[in-house]
């Protein structure tokens, strides 16, 4: 089922400013619809889009941002 959400709702979901979402829309960085000039987002498409934004940190100490030393610590 198609569930459309507006800028305000998505802003709260993603914890980003509405102005940031408008920039992403204009740059084509986020899937969206324009209906009579109003920007709307398909909830399931946003979930799919989010999965493409995930960055894996494999083999690095994420706290210090470097590879762990041999022998621990």
C-alpha cells in the first residue's frame, strides 16, 4: 500500500531539518513525488533508500577511527 508522508513528518523521522530535505529533493538525492507543487515521500521507498545510505565500518576501530593494533588495545 502506498503511504505518502510530507516534509514535516519525514524531517521528524530522520531527525534532519526540513531545509535539508528540500535541498536533497532539488538535488535528486532522495526519492520523492511532487503533487500540485507539494513534496511527498513514499514511506517504503524511503526505507529502501535508507538501506542504500548505510556505511559499514569493517576492520576498523570505530571509536578511534583506525585499525586495531596487533595484540589488542
